[in-house]
C-alpha cells in the first residue's frame, strides 16, 4: 500500500541519514521498521496489567502546555511518585516516575501524547505484577 506523509524537511533528512548509516536498502524499509516498533511499543503498554512501576519521559514546548501539564499531573497524582524537570530554552524535558495501576499509567501516557506541544513520549515499564507482564 502506498501512503503519503507530511514530515518537516529537517526530520526527513535526519531519518534518511539514519537509515542509510544503518545500511538499510530503502526509506520504505526504514519506515516499515519504525512503524513496527511503534506498534510493538503500543502493544507492550496495552498488555500491562495490575500494578506497574514505570518511567514516562517526554519533551514539550514549555509555554504551550505548562498549565495543562500541571492539571494532568494533579489528575494522575495517584500514580505519579515524582517528576524530574529540566529547561532547555523554549522546550523542556520531563521524567515522570510512576507506580500504580497499569490502566492509570496507560491513560497518563495517552493524555500526554494527545498534545501537539509534546514532541515524544517514551515509556519504560520497569516492573509488573507477573513475569508475563514485564517488558524491557
């Protein structure tokens, strides 16, 4: 299937340098692999059950989201143990350390991903109730 994407030129140029440096055959192959990794990451998060410990790391444009971010952090305070925040000019990097219901942590992640001002959200499940729920 063919599809088209709108990607900033600098992002596409970096993507091209990356897949070429890895020795892949084509941009299409690299995109398929990137999409597969995205899907697998989603499924790992969706399969988590019970109580989990996790880190959620994300970057964002400070002025565009800070008030909404504070509201979200208060809404999810039952699963947020602590946060670590650093400023880098107009954007910030935040690490949120979570412990609690997998469903609540999942909902927090999805809320963060829903903002245009948030660049990337990375989740690492550190511990789950059963070995079958663990991911690395």
